[in-house]
C-alpha cells in the first residue's frame, strides 16, 4: 500500500516542500530511511540525518528551516511527533485488520455467572471467576486471570499472563501488557513486640479509569481501605510499582522501574522519569516533572521540575552538578593550600614570630 506525499500531507493538514507526487509505502526511523519510506524529525539531535537520509518523505515542524540542501520531500506540520504517531496508529490498524481474533479458545474456565460482552476474544488457559463483567470488543489473551467481581469496560486489551485480582474496576479502552498484576495486596504489616510482623488485611481495590495503558510486569496494589486509583489517560511503563492507596492523576506519565509509595497522590499531567523513587503520604502537584533516578520525599508545588536524590529544583540541581564535577580539583587545591599554609607557619615559627 503506497501513498503520495500530497495524500499524507492532506491527511495531516500539513504543507509540502518538494515533490508532492513521490510515493511511500513504509515508515522508518530517520537514520534508517531508504527510498520509499517516510520518517519524521522532532528532536534537533537527529537533524544531521536529514541531510544524509535516503527516505523519500520526512515530517518536520512548521518552523523548521534546513541548514543544508535536502533531497527528500518535507511535510511541515504543527507537531511532527504526534503526526507520525497518528500515521503509526493507522499503519498498525491496516496491517492488523485481518488479525484480530474472536471467539473463546479452549481450554479455559469461565464461571457461569460471568457476563461476557459482544465480540470478545478469550484465549486459551484463561480463568474468569464468578460475577466478572467484561464489556464489548475486549481481547483477553492466553493465561489471563480475572478475579471475582471484577468489572472491565469496552475495547480493553489484556495481554498474555495478566493477573487481575478480585473486585478490580476497569474502564474503557485500557491496555494492559504481559504479566502485569492489578490488585495484589498492599505492603501492610504491623510490627510486634517480639520482632515479628502481623499482616494487615488489604480490603480495598484498584480503580483504573478510561484510556489507561499499563506496561509489562507493572504491579498496582489494592488499597488497604478504599481504592488505589489510576486516573483517566495515565500511561505507566514497564516494571513500575504502584503501592496501596496511591492516586495517579489523569494523563500522568510514569517511566520504567519507578516506584510510588503508599497513599501518595501524583498530580494530573505529571511526568516521572525512569527509576524515580517517591516516598509515601505525599502530594505531588499538577504538572510535576521528575528526572530519572531522582528521589522525592516531600510535597511538590504545581508545574515544578525536580532532579537528583534527594531531589532539588532543576536549576539548583544543574548548578550542583557543575560543582560536583569539580570536587576532585577543589580537593586538590585545598590540599595544596593547606600545604602552603603549613610551610608558611613553619617559616614564621622558625623566625620567632609565633609565640608558643
């Protein structure tokens, strides 16, 4: 399937610079572009590839001005990344339009009280317990477990090995990737006088709102009481730990290997980098941005950037980083100054200028 640059430009509401009749039939990264492929340029770090790529069409921003001649056709749009993402989505739909499975594959166990919507696929070796409700057009792949009284909305995708504990609530258009666990017990133990721990019953649940995506091997704990919330449009990467009673705000983004401790509220539209650790019982304001490997143990204001561990405001962290890199030279200079002071002290003492 091929499209001309003009057709793509009209679809993206863009403008063309170059040959509007050139055809493309595949998508690629700009550094790997070849004749007949389409790619995009969003990050300035990759601009050099624009002048050497063999791609036929490249999507760029409206204000982009090439510094050197280009051989490819440019399509200028407001947001190249979003435009290319839309093309990826449409391309994926086109190549998979005949591959959507349907029906119930055996063997699997579905409790007689479970309610299954229309056009639902259930793969082999799945277990669906009593009083589960599954909406229309869901795809539930092999070895998925859905606990009792769980409710799942329409158009959801549960990839192989997903485990959903009892009484979880899931909205519409949710994608959960392989081996994620939703609703496991929160980490609650009461220390005893003899040094042992008594488990605290976790009687709450997990509520996941519409349009959420959850990465592979991510774990979301059920609340001790009440609910752990993943709000509308949030995106969670792989290998994330969300503890009991956490509230992840709408359209928040959390990168891999991050952990959010119990009862912390993450504001709407927050962005959390990889391997970030967030302590419990905190309130992180709307639009909070936290750089990779940072540690947060305090409440944050709205729309602030934090880096480092313990975390600092971005500008302070940048200044501290510059100083930190210079510490070996500073130490050397201090030692040299100490040596010179010792020499001067000895000379003064020999001349009798220092009273003992």
